[in-house]
C-alpha cells in the first residue's frame, strides 16, 4: 500500500501509541502507507526519534468518554488498533486493571459506533492469558477460557463487552501470546533477564524456570496485526503466536551462549505464583488461514538483538 499524496493516505488510530507495542505498530502502519495518529496520556509526547514518520499524538484518557469521542471524531480512522491497557499480569492496582481494560474499551467502541466514517477494521488486543491453565496441549481458539488472574479476567471481560458492538463495528479480537523486544519494560521477565546479562551480573532471582511459554518477537506481532487489519476478518477471534514453546531454562541457555557465560539462578518463592500458568503454547493455524504463512524471527535472534542493544545502552552511560 503506497500513497504519495498525504491527503489520500488511509488513516490509522492506535490507542496507547506511546507504549512498547504501540511504537512498533505505528512504524509498521506508517510503512504500509497509513497516516498514523495515536492516543497518549496527558503530558506525553511522541519524540521524532521514536516516530520519524510524523505520527500525530492526541491526548485522550480511555476513561474520559468525551476525550475519546473527540479523538475518534478528529481522526475519522479507516483502521483502529486498540492497544492501550493495563498490561502487566502482576499489577497491584486491581481496580485500575478492570476499569481501564473493560470500561476504557467500552468507551472507545461507543465512540467508534457513533463516528461519521465507520472504520473498515477495528483490532482489539486481548491476551492469551485468558486461557489460563486450560490445557497442556497446543491451545487453539476453541479452547474454553479459564483465566487464572485478574489481568486475564479483565481481558476476557473486554472481549464480552466488545460483543455489544459486533453488529455495528468490524471487530477483530487478537489474542497474543508472550512477546518481547527492544524497549519492553524491565518489569517484564525477558527484559529483566537481558538486563542482568548485559550488566554481567553473576546471579538472578527468578520464579519457576520450568514454565513453558510461546514467545514471539514484537516485530512479528505487529506484522500479524497489520496483516489482520488488511484481511479484516469481521468478527474473528485469532491467536497471534509462534506455535512453539520454550521453557525459561531453555531461554537462559540461549542467553548464556549469547553473553558467553552462565548466570546463577536463585528460585525466589516470592516470584512463584500460586496460580502460575504452567504451559501456554498457541496454535497459529487460524492466523495462517487468514493472512497466509509469514516468516518468523527465531527467539535466539530476538534475544541477541535485545542483548546487544542493552549492552550498547550501558556503554553509552558509562
């Protein structure tokens, strides 16, 4: 998709554009020819370094119905990617998790349903966490949700709230499994481990290293989102994942090869959750049936990219 005339370019609205995924999503849609706008929190701006393609920032809190309605009306988006959320499983402010993820999404959908120009695709980022400890096999979209934490319950509730607007809006629900990349907060597990290796730490405290996860590169995730928007499978709920699982132990082995040493792992009981999801590996068969096969980055390549960036950043600060 290429549009040389800015006025003729399709318009994309990304909620939470300043977040980890939002920055990559914006770059991807800009490369696809969209004029990109996105909601940011009050006082937040979009740096030219992170958004060299000139994205437009709109201050709008998801919980402010008027502000969200104004943002939607101002952009008149052709496509919407809803990423803004409380995104950490262990966030201690449970009430905020529910209000932002459920009521915030409702406010956005209500605004989109009343806009003059109805978007041709609205992608809602849910989470594979909704499956919980549902199965030890490969999880497809037919597996019944069994959310095991408040974050997962809030995301499943968001999906049910969205059903109210199924007839009015071309909704796509994406359920991403774990993903990572440069720029993800060290509050998340992989960036935390990367930071330890980059600093040359000898020891790290972790939880259960035997849990298996389906890890993807953030660039693959936004590529899948962009392809889903392009295909616009109205009403579809789709897993977005690699289709293969790695334990944290295997991930540590990869990083040992990359960094050239093995870190001493201390299993800290504080990091072992009582409701830990033991295995979360997804089927991407439905995704492939909609968007076709796409090349995927190997996890070790993603870890190397993150490690090298972290090392470079540390050297710059010394």
